[in-house]
């Protein structure tokens, strides 16, 4: 749904060689939201977002500096690229993944 998703990726803190990145998605009608990407083996069960007020879902994940592709997974079945990501990349199957550049 256009306009219902909000994304923010920001450096929260630095510890060693990892940067804490916060992912945010506004999805009020969702029962669950997770993120799958090349940083977690594209396994949506590994990185769940937590629901807060107003249907805002968030997760803070530690990532090494680099370039990552990811998608949000709504209710375990609907895969959506982050609509507000600064960049996208083809997934090789005709769809677009969101791209996140992490740097220190």
C-alpha cells in the first residue's frame, strides 16, 4: 500500500567492526513483520521486527560495514522491498530488493 510504509536506516552506535542499524516499517494491519536479506541468509525467521504504537515495526541489527540487499516479510508470506530505500537492485527473478549501504 503506497504511503503506508516508512523506512529509516540509521547508525545507532558503533561497537568494534559492527554498526547497529535500525529498520523501521509502518504496517498497521500486519500480524508479524520480519526482514530477510543477505545478512541473515534470506531467512525471515531469523530477524523479527517488534511492533510498537500505531503499527510501527522496528528492529535494530548489528551489521558489518558493507552493502546488503533485503526485503520485509509481512505475515510470513508477503515479501516487499522497502519502498523508501534509497536504492534497489534486481533479485534475478524480476523483482527488486532494497539495498542498504552500511558504513562507519
